[in-house]
């Protein structure tokens, strides 16, 4: 029996009281309204989401593990709520999923890898500590692409996560489990990580919002690493308001000596409440640079819907008083920029350091090479990723990668790219750049790679990006609502506040997000009257791909 199934069965043993709280598309504000007006208890809120997971996770295979003590945590929150004299945090009783590369003392942190199934951190990641201090209820861990190395969201431990809008497609990645879980209302919001695309790809593929913040704004301490230069963590949510609230809490860690990039944050960007000024922005007068090199103008069923969605949103921006500035600079080509990817030079040292943390207990490999060489269970062979092969080979050299001449050349190229990006902003008087997160629709399950993604520019330059839903492809038999399409809004460092304001205004141009049809099912009581069961409303639909957890 899987750990997840065992947890779900344990939850079924507790009585359930029907409440007016509706978990479908619930927000932080709607959840707090139910709690603070007495319409629901925290236990009822949490149980509502657990019932959805139990009944519907087989449609997405998004979840790796659940905290078996989560209802006890909900009961403790209810005691605080009843006391009515305690300071309740910004995320009080907000059900949250963590991507399974965030360290938690309550649950294993596996990266979706079978050889890390027994890895047990004794400390929470810095951002997880902040979330708990703000009152968040961590339901459990979501699936990801194994060790967050690709965008298909398939792992040896968690299996293949399925796109909730199209059962034949991937959910993006590597944070695809979080994306699918949030899209299906298995939690109010969730966390992801982003080395190249991994917060923004699942947001785009699941009609969600995400924020890849400026490198250094949020501590990465306690996160399974890949690249010191490119790794960032952040929130994925169903609306801008929730994304802003979660970002505020995650960034509240401030300076963390265990992640020296947090020392880069200027005083003006410390302690910002990103929810406070959301409504103060305006699209009128904003100048958006449209990166032409990040679009595929080929006419096909995979690219045309993306181009149509971008044309529609740019028209709306113009109607709202913004200016669109076409940027034709050949520098902005995602395929060419991939040559500057730093993962191959930083992965081995970063991962080995993580695996040897004194706070990491349980059974696990001690080095990256041991992880790859000792296991025949590894789902993704190293040769699939050039940077993994290079990282492994580097251990046989007397020269470490951080002194390797090629690495120095790459870092020099990254510095030049960063300067060129700032120059483009200045020369064109831009407030932000816009482009589709992916040139084509999210790829089918079984594809070798997640093609056409544009996240590399922000990853290399450390720039902040907010991803917003901008449309859907035409409906098909396997995608009754169509396949979601997202747009990135990229700014200069430490401009998260302005980007979130712009995203809020774009959200106000007309609701784009749609809930997956099967996830609209209502809660019914089981025969014994104790257990809530969610009935999907798309008849006898079944997953098109075998799942690995349930």
C-alpha cells in the first residue's frame, strides 16, 4: 500500500460534518471569510480538500504524500480561532501543497526519486518555516519531474502527473504536481521551484498565476538544489491576490546566512506587503516590450492557439491604454540562450552539499554520483540530460567546475546578457517585457522533452517574472475546455510590486481561468454518512495514462 493511500485511509476514519465551505476555486479571502464568520471550522476546510484528493487524485496523479497529522493541526488552529484573542497569520488555515523538493521535518523530501524515498530532513526549509508561522496548513507534497530536471512532471517515485485539462498531455513542469493540484482545487495554492521554467511552465499549462521572484528575494535554504545561479522558489495560485499574499510570506524570511543571495535584497524590497498595493496600478501608459524571438509564427494546431492568445491579450492591453513595443533583437532567442545554462557547472557541487547536510537524516545517497550510479530504479537516465552527464564526469577531474575556464566564460556571457537586458529596457523605456511562456501547447505525455519554453531569459538574469493565464486552445475530445496558455511578464530586478500590479490589472480585463470540468463535482456523503465523496461531473471519464501512486 502506498504512503499516500495509507494516509487517505486514516483520514476516512474521522467523522465529517457537512459545512457550507466550498473548496472549488476557493481563495485565501473566501476561506478566511468562511472561518471568521463561523460558516466553517478549519477542520471542515481541510477535510473538504482531503475529500477531493481522495476522490479525484487519480485524474491527475498530482500528490506524492499527505501529512498524517494534518487534521490535528487543523484542530489546533480551531482552538486558536475559538479563543478569539490570538494573532492569526496571513495564511491562517490555508491548505497548501509543497513541491516535494522542499525540506519538511514532518514528511520525507524525495524530489520524486525512489532512492530519496527515505530521506528525512530534521529541519523545515526556511520558506516552509515562514509559511507555518503565517498559519498555513501544509497538506503534503506534490509530484514533480524527477529531481526537478525537466518539464514533464514524471518521476520514479510519483509516476506521471496528468494535465487536468487534457488527459493526454503533461502538466508542464517541473512543478507540475503543484500546478495540477492547484488547478483541480486540491489546495488553495502551492509552492514550486524554478531553475529554468519550472514555476512558470505549470502555471501556463494549468491556467494559473505564478511568480518567479528576483534571485535573492526568497531564501532557498532547505530546497533540493540544481543551480546556484538559476534556482528560485515561489508560489503558484489561482488568482493574483493569493499569489501576492503567498509571496509576501515567503519573502518574509529576509536575510538568511544559509543562502547568501538574500544579502542582495535592497532595503526598499525588504518586508514588502505585495497585497497592499495591488489595486494601485494601471495599464494606461505602461510600455510592454513584446519579444518577437520568443514566438513561433508557424501555423499549426500546437502554435496557432498560442499566437492567437497573445494577439488577443496585446489587443486588450492596447485598449487599456498600454503601449506595445515590438522587440526584434536577435539576442532574445530561447534556443540560443540555452547555451549559457549554468546547471552543468553547478549541479554536482550543489546536490552533493545538500545530500551531506547534517540536518538530512534517513537513508539516502551522500553524493550526486552515488545517487546516479547506485540505482537501477532511476526513471530518467543521466544521458538524457547533457548537463547531468557533464556534472557527473566533472567529479573525475582534478579541476572543480567553479574554476573551470568554460564556467568562467559562461558567467561572463550571463553578465553580458544581463547588461543587454537592462539596455533594452532603457533604450525602449519599457516597464516590462511580455511573451508566451511556451511557443506551443504543453506537450503530450510520452514526449522526450517539454519543447518551446521561454523561461531561460529570466533564469539567467535573475529577473522577476509573473505568469498570467491568457487563453485556451480550441476544445477537443480530450480537452473539453481546451489547453491553457500563459504569458510571462518580465521586469527588472526588485520590481515585483509593479509586475503584480500589472498582473492584477490584466486579471481584471476579463476572467480567463476556467476550472477543469471533471473537478467541478459536488461533495456527497458516503453510505455510512461519515465520509465525503466528490463525484466528478464528467460521467465515467477515466485517466488516459497509468498513474503511479494510487
